[in-house]
C-alpha cells in the first residue's frame, strides 16, 4: 500500500498559539511585572531552573534562526543560538544566575534576597558545546548539563530515531505491507501520517518496552531516508567545559521512563550513568534529571534511590519555580524552548505553572 505523503513544515499548535496570545496580553497589561514586584515586596524570592535541550548555530537560516525548526529535522526542542542569546540577555536583567549546586544550597538555607536562575540542558547534545557554550561564556553565565551516558558512548537516543523515522514517513510514500500496517496501527494508536510526530513519539514513550521495541523494529524495516541523527557531546568536550566551570549531572544510560522500570533496573540506570561520568571526568555528579521528567515519569522508588546514592538535587519537568524549603530531589523547571520574550516573562510570572494549569485542566500533573 502506498501512503500519501505530506510536506513537513514549521507549524504552531492551537494550544501553543493560545499560550502566546495569553502571554502577550499578560506582558502588555503589565501583569507579569506587577506579579513579580508584589512577590518581592512580600520577601518571596524563587529559584527558576530553565530547561533546554539542543542549541543550534544555524544562524543563516533566516526565520529559522528566530525559532522553530521544521519537524523532525533537528532534535525535539532545539533552540537557535540567536534565540538562546536573546533569552539570556533578557533574563540577566531580572535574575541572578548561579550553578545548580550553589543555587539549591542557597535555596535550602532559606536566605534568598533575590530571584535565582539556573540554566540546564538535558541529554548531552553536541550543540551544547558548539552553540550554547560560546553564548554562556560571553554572558558569564554558568550551566548544568545532564548527560545520557549511553548517547555519549555511541548509542542513538531511541526517541530521536523514532522522530526522524516518523518525519520521513510523513514526507515519503513507502510501501507498507499488511503486517507492518497492523503493528504500526496497534503501537501508535493511529495511522502514522494522520497524527503529529510529537503525539506519536509521546505514545511510543509510554508503551511497555517490548511493544515499543516491536514498533521501532517495524519502523526500521521501512525503506526510508532519515535525517541526520542527533549528535552527542564527546567526553573531551565534557572535560573541557567542566574545567571551565560547567557542571554535569546524570540523566541515566539509555533514557528510559523510570516509572516503567522495577526499582533495581532504575538504580542501575541512575548509578551506572553517574559512575560513567565520574570515571571519565574524575568528578562525581551530585545532580540528576529525570528522563522525560513529568510527575508520571518517576516514582517514590526513584526518589529513594537518589537519596540513598547521595544525590543532592534532582530536576523534574514539572512546571514552576522553587521556593525555599522545597524538596531538592523533585525540583521544578521551566521548559523554555524557542519562546519569544513575552512568553518567557509569563512563564517566570507563573502563568503556566503546574498548579495554575491543573486549575483549568483537571487531570494535569
Ligand atoms: Zn532527556
């Protein structure tokens, strides 16, 4: 059977468009800055942990440099260096930047007299060295990079393979036999070209490991030309940045959803990734980021393991800021992506925090 292809182009979901409109209204009305000033008058200062993934220096691509890259061509959440530089310049006027270890210690002592910000990157993409680090160095801003150690050791990130394969499937018209159709329909819950790549990858993430493997095997049998895979940092680049003050934390070996694993398997993923970083850099990481990171992606076993192994701080992707006295092993972050500055300000003001979203969307965690 031939699958009808369709062009893949940058596009914005209705939800994202609505968020941008709300953010512009919040900034234009002064709501974001009024909220911040009110909070400061109460002596309420917070730690904001910014979550990035890959940064690209494709600065010559015109409008792409401003924000979104075409679906499937670069790792999910890739931000241009131009946009990243603009974010940091904007935030530096409002926040004090600190490394994660220092910032969370200051948070625990409870004597904050200004808002703090920490820049983090998940997974360990080469763009963190090639495109992000020059920006950080110029701005004098520290950062913490959470490494998926198997990725640095040569394994592809399975969700990157899925993303590139599904993007190619959207564009091409491969021959798919009846068996393959059945496996893909069952695994993906939809025909691959009629759903967005994001929603299909999300569905694959939560499949039991065996079924995900079947679906990935079927996808790999299709005769598709894939975009270039995500490139990891080299250990040499890690050591160079470490020597210059960039911090590194663990992010597991293979990037599984930890809550889908038994406690022993979770511990292996966490301990082995930390060990690999320690033996390669000579520095034992004390911080961790949960793969995927929403409340359903880890459980109490995960937090107990981190505590027992002596981790001092762990970052989730639950949206929000961190107040003094909060639990250091389930810190909240702000997923920034290619946000325009108004959306960035609205996020800092708490407009999209987990608690606020839960009020309007029952079931949001
Ligand atoms: Zn990750």
